[in-house]
C-alpha cells in the first residue's frame, strides 16, 4: 500500500462506514502498518498469517474485519495464550458495542456459561478454559465462522498445541482462520500449512524489531549487585517501572524486597489468582503501584502506555522475550528506557539477544568496566593477580 493510501486513514481499507466512524470516535485516525496490510486481506475472507510485534495494533487488525464479516447466527472465536491478553482483547472489542463472552481460567464457570447462552458475537478464550467448556458441553463451536489465533507462537511455547488442535477440529472446516504471531518458528509454519487454506502472509515487524523510541542499556553486574543497581534505577527514574524476573519465586521475593524498601510494588505471575493479577494490573495502570514485578506472562498483551522504564532484572530465557519485554515501554509515541542486568556468566544469553536484534546492546557507562566480557575470560584469577602485584612492586623498588 502506498504512503498516500496510508495517510488517508481507515476509510480506504474497505471497512463498513459504521466501523470507520467507530474507530474515529475512539481516537484512531491513521492505521498502523499491520492494520493497513491485514485488514483488506481479512475483509476478503482469505486466511491470513500476520507477523507483527506486540503493541502494533493487531487487535484492530483482526477485530475490525471479523466484526465486519460476521453474519447473523455466526460468531467469531479469538484464542489468546494468557488471561491478561484475553481480557485486553475482550475490552477492545466491547468498545464497538458488541456482545462478547470471555472464557478464562480462574473466573467462575457459571458466569461464562451465562455469557455463552446470550449468543455473543465474539468468544474470547484461553485454550485450556475453552476445552473445559467443550468437555462439559457448555460451548458449541459449530457456528464459528472466523477463528483468530493471537500470539500463536506464545501459545505453542506454552504447550497449547494439542488443545488448539481439538478446538479447531470442533469448528467448521469452512471457517476463515487468521493467525497472528510475533515470530515465525517452524511450528507456526507447520500450523499454517495444515490448518489454514492458502493463507496470505503479511509481515510488518520481523523478529527482533525494536522501536527506536526505546533507549536500550546493558549493565554487567554480579548477582549481589543486582539489588543495589535496581534501587539506583528506581531512584533516578520517577515514572512507572516494569521489572521482569525469570521465575515466580524470584518475582515474589523481589516484590517483597521492594515493598520493604518503601516502594509501592505489586507482583504478577502464575501463582497469583485471577483476582490478584487483575488487581495488580489495575493498580499499576491507575498509579496505585509504581512498580510491577512480573514474569514473562506479562510480556505480551499488557497494554500500559505510560511505562517509562523496563528493567530486565533477569535475562530472559528466550531472546524473543527480550523484544516483548522492552516493547512494554516506548508506546504510543512516547520515549522509553530498557535496562538489562546481566552477570558476566550470561554473556552467551546476551549474544543470543544481540543476534536476534542484529546489533549490540549498548553497555552502560555507569558499570565498573565499559568493556564487554572477554570470551573464555577466567571468572577468578587471584594467583595471577598476586604475581602481577609482586612484579609491579619489585619493578618500583628497582626504579627507586
């Protein structure tokens, strides 16, 4: 699509007038790249594979054409990997005054059954909870005409492949299927070949794409230095801060430590109940909590536009998660900052991230050394240092 078409807005994408007017009322006037490329394809009824990073407007990219194409008696199905992302999608679709059913774990089944019986226009679900409804025969997917798999790579990473297969088998083969993913691993390619019909591929943000609005920094520290370094970062930054920990236990321990230090902090991870996770996110969004400590469950689908700093307290296990983590800042045209705390033993993980980014992470000048860890550098060399010190003292005496 040409630049001039891009500048004309949503009215030139083929959407019905009522949805063009609706997006304008919501404050959207210029489509994002994934929206301008995906919406016309989706409106045509073709199957679609869309590759774009989190926070690029994918919900409207599939939501608007889905709502435009649904006929009376049909409904759309959107699958998401986490409760938080499903809730966010549901909230976004409800703004267009459509009836939805939100099926997520941790919420009362009876309420969800009531939503399903009300014949919603769209069902938004996590795979596990939808399987529960199918097993109890409280959900019937025979009227589904459009299926969306959002953050499909994340769902596969979380082991939802068998569940997705069962769900797709319960829908009509004539359905339109749209698959959105931030990366294109082999599993996604395989799913596109087996479950989609000659899909159109749209890629606007290749894996490793990071907005230039995010200032990235790498700080090499020892494990014992992580806490003081985080405290320093929190002191010099006055805005909302999202801190990523690798494990549930680590997130819980870090949040407790921050509270003891006097910071208003909340935690979100899989050990928290749905009510606790919703309260933490709500409190973080409205300013009750300045710091949110999270595992990677919050890296995708958490739409908080005013985060000024993201701290990778632990280096992520997967390089792709680095992109999703730091993508929580630098949103909606605002500048952001992302700081990664890495030990010297993690230089391999850092290189993997840089390989994905196709660039080196800037090493912070505040560290003890601005040099990168040298490959195969010994972790400790007291004997060598002692010999060097003795040699230098002897040389000074000789010169004197």
